[in-house]
C-alpha cells in the first residue's frame, strides 16, 4: 500500500467514525491528556516542595502544595480511568458497527465475488484482524490515542521546564552552549532512530503478520476438524486419523514457529526502544546534574528536570505509535475498506417489478453466452429459450453441460455480457435486484439449512405465518416428521449450538428446503435436482404432487433422471453449454438425439435393476 493509500485509509476511518460516534474523538483527546498530565503532577509539585524546604518557605505553603499535589493526582487519576473506560466503550460500539457493516456487505454484495479468490483472501485477512485485534477501527483509535498521549507528554513537559530553559541559557554564558547543543542533537538523533526503527518494525511485522494469517486459518481448520461430528464419520471409515493428526501437528508447529518469531521480534523491538529511552533519560540526567553542579538552577528545579525527563523520554517513545497507525493499522483498515466499498454492480437497476396477482411473468434468454470470471471456456453458448407463463420446464443434460449456470444467470447470481435476458420484454439488469430476486423460489443442489429452529429455516424470518408454514411442510411431505419432534417446528436443526438440536437425514433436509421454496410463494419455482437425496417412495410422492406443489407457477426443474421430466410441458436438453434439443418427452424420445441417448442409457440401468 502506498503512503497516499494509507492516508486515505486513515481519513476513511475518521469519516466513518464521525458519522457513528461524535464522542470518540473527544474521549480519546481527554484520555490521552489525562494520562499525559498524571505523572507530571508529582514531578512538578516535588520540585516546588523541595524548593520550599530548601529555601525556607513557610509551612502553610508547604502543606497547601502537598494537598494540592494529592488532590490533583487523585482527580487526574480518576479522570484518566473514567475517560479510558468511556473511550474503550465507545471504541467497542464502533467495533460492533464495523463487524455489522462488514457482515451486511458480505451477505448482500454481488454473489460472484464470493467465488473470487482475491476477494476471499482479503476477507480472510480481515477476519484474522478482527479475531486477533478486535477489528481495524479499534486498533486505529488505540494507537492514535497512544500517539496523542506522546504528543501531550512532550508538549506539557516542555511547558513545565520552559522557565528552566531560560535559566540554563543565561548560565550558558558561563559554561558555553555546547552541553545544550549536544543534548538537543542527541535527543533528536534518538527520536529519529526511534521513528526509523518503528517504521522498520512495522514493515517486518506486516510481513510476519501476513504469514501468520495464512497459518492461523489452516491451524484453526485442522484444530476444529476432528471435533466436527459431521466429519467424524469419514475420519473413522477411511482411517483418516493419521492424516488429520499430522496436518494438525504440521500447522500447530508452523503456528508456534510464527508465534515465536512474532514474540522474538516484539521483544527485540521493545528492548531496543527501552535502551533508547534509557539513553535519552541518561542524557537528561547527566545534563541536569551538570547544570545543578554549575549552579544553573536550584535542587527543586533539578528534581523537576529529572521527573519531567522521564516523561519526555516516554513521550518520544509513545510518538512512534504513529508508525503503527500508518503501518499495520492502515493496512488492516484497507482490508475492511476494500470489502465495504466494493461496488454492488448489480444494484444499478432501479425499475420496480410490476406487482401482479396473476403471475404473468415471462422470461426470455436471447442469444446468451457466458464464461465464468477468469475462465476462457464458455459455460453456456448462444442460448435462446423462452420460459412461458405457467409452464413447467425441465432442463436435462450430463454433468457440466451448463444446467446450473443457466439457473445462476436466470436468478442473477451472475450477469451476462453477451446476449440478454429479459423479463416481460425488459432486460433484467434494469430491474431493482431485490425486487427481481423476489420472483424466484430456488432449491439448489447444495442448498444449506441453518442451525436455527426449523420454522426459521423454512420461513427465513423471526416472525412468520404459522398456518402457511404447516401447509408448506405438509406439501413438501415432512409435516409428519416435524410433528414427531419433541419441540415440533421450534426444534433447532443440528447440534452446533444446542444439545437438543435435531439431526435430520439428507432426504428430510431436502424436503425442508422444498418447504422453504414453497413458503416464499414466488411466481417462479426452480428446483435443481430436488429429489436426488430422497428415497424412492418420497421421490415418487414429490413427482406425483409436482403439479399441485408448484400450482400455476412457472417451474424449471433440473435433473439428470429423465423419468422425472415426463410431467413437464417442455424439456430443454443441454450438451457442452449448448441447447441441443427441446420438446416434450414423447417428442424427444421418439427422435434420434441426445435425449434418446440419455433415456436409453438410463432405461437400461433401471431395467437391469
Ligand atoms: P451442470 O449443472 O450441468 O452440471 P454447470 O453449469 O455447473 O453444469 O457447469 C458448466 C461448466 O461451467 C462446467 O464446465 C463447469 O466446470 C464450469 N463452472 C461451473 N461453475 C464454475 C465456476 N464457479 N467457475 C468456473 N467455472 C465453473
């Protein structure tokens, strides 16, 4: 990342936080100010008290200064604790906002990015930042707070010793300006070294961190692998224990190695910073001692100079936090920024979808050709088909012939660049994406059910129409099984989070996915191999009830079991990404071609059984 990009990341996070939390900036300033002032109070008052004692000041003034020192220390201590707490609370609110916006973007952005390797890399890097550092924004405020504390410490220290500087300069007439010049040059050199070393450390840390991210992801995967009960079967049946163990050990060692490297670098860096701090401190002590010896200032001023110089050295070290802000932190913000600023290309369309009760929606593919991003091969070539209103279609073909791609394009998971798809004569890209998607109920081959109550799986909502839910469960042929469950429709699926979670079979899961599609009640129903995991009886039932299941909706049914396509009005036969035949089952089976070829092959198989 260039310096300009890093600054852009910093300005992005400030803008984002300004809109979310007006208080964070003020709280950070107060926290930093109070933390910077606190150690300077005893330094200042000890000098006043010592001067009072050595120069014969009165007892009343002495007591007043002691009380004032104690009260101010108490106030600033209390203030620093309160502001630190409030600051962290506000930073946590921003952290929650950060993770919420990230997840929202991930779940609603263009689907094809989920399959994009570079994008996924960025997402993974951000997740590690979130898991390890509590997010990018949190880190930003933490390190910027440290930097500001350093700036305040330096400025306030200089204000405190300012009167002494005049005394030193006037006494320099006697002792010469050399000691002052040497001290200033020395401190400046050390500060410069601190910045350079901080910068170098950030770069090394960044490199190590990148490797750390990759190893951590693999380590986590293998660490949780054996305890995932769904993987347990394969591990046992195929005796994969050794493989899992060795993978776990490999990544554990790698992780330990990188952790050690990380710690070693940090220890080296911290020690180096410590040594430099001691050097600055030593230089101040030597200088102060000499000044006191040459009679430039009093014993009290000597104590003040000593006390303040410790804070000066610490302030210089804290200021190096800026290298983290412009190094690791801005990179982390970059991961987040890239994701949340990714444009939603598909959201450009604004046309509302006509609201119709008669479901008269017609979709047409006109000369559509499509290649997946990064692929040179056409997954679909020159496809022209019309999905007439209320008809039931089947799409058949061998694996890899383009059936699922056809559905992905229809549902706008991907957009086409060659040819066009229209809804009632208008290019589907012109429609508002959410409204367009609301026209479809799809059951994909690799549908997913979630570890939430069964009712929420089907309705995908916290509030739902109970009667409709039961009707859909009944239509999908799973109501009987649900009624047998102890918590009925409130039973949580799977045991990920709930001991009472219900384990369901592949066929039952498929029926629930079907019920979900029915509950959505959209004008188009798309079933991608909906019966693949069903037993023959359930499969037969679904076929028999298919027409009543989808009612007068337009249905697209994908299958490579041709026997299940017979009830469809029209069958499209795909081969190598092209539409090679279309017609009814009777027409196609009675003509030479791909369909008859597939049909014959499958009937031989069924007959043999
Ligand atoms: P089917 O559903 O008929 O089995 P698909 O539509 O899934 O076939 O696949 C059609 C072609 O597109 C295949 O050659 C497949 O390898 C390719 N393909 C599918 N998904 C992707 C993807 N995400 N990226 C690249 N190529 C893909």
